[in-house]
C-alpha cells in the first residue's frame, strides 16, 4: 500500500461567500470564527502555504457586544515616529467612531502576520449597517 499526500493547487481552490450578523456577538469570539474561515482551516483541503479561505461579509458591526470594562481598558496605540506623535484610543471611542475598524483589528490579530495573512484579510468585508453590495455573490450564513 502506498500512501500519497494530497497537495492543493492554486487552480483547485473554490471560494465561497459567507455572511455574519454581528448583532450581540462577543467581539473576540466572532473574530476567531471569522479568522478561521478567512484562513481556510474549516476546509478539508487546508494548506498553510496557500490562501484557500473564503470571503466573509460582516453586518451590523456597530452592534457587536463588548464588556463594559473592556470598552475603557482596551487601548489601541500608535506612534507616527515624530516627537509627540504618540496617540492612543480606547475601544469604546473606536466603536463609536468607526465600528468596522474595531472588528477588522480584532480579526487582523488572529490571521498570520505575513503577506499571506494580508492577502487573506482582503477577503473580509465589514459594514456597520445591515445592508451590503455583495448580493450577486449569493452569500450564505456562517454557522
């Protein structure tokens, strides 16, 4: 008996579209479910060196659930490189200003921090409201 290892090729990848309603979903748990689909770990044909994941549409990003303590304690910081260029923003302020960015940052921390991870993150579409322009792709609900 000869056992052969199946190797996925770029031409054999089939992409599907999924839609997720973020209403009253915990931010971290939602982000880990989304990252799993973007990377492609939910498929039998998962390969760590190829982008075999699917597209994900997130709706109602502004209604995601976060604990009250985390709204004030979670801080996003950045520095421009110039003197006095340090800026920080709490999660509560970011959710009020741009809720799509809060979800995107949570998912970004869960995909690989490589060029492949950046390619996988481009398949994520996030909207603060309940409507999206991707009806032609016939997205199905993510389980």
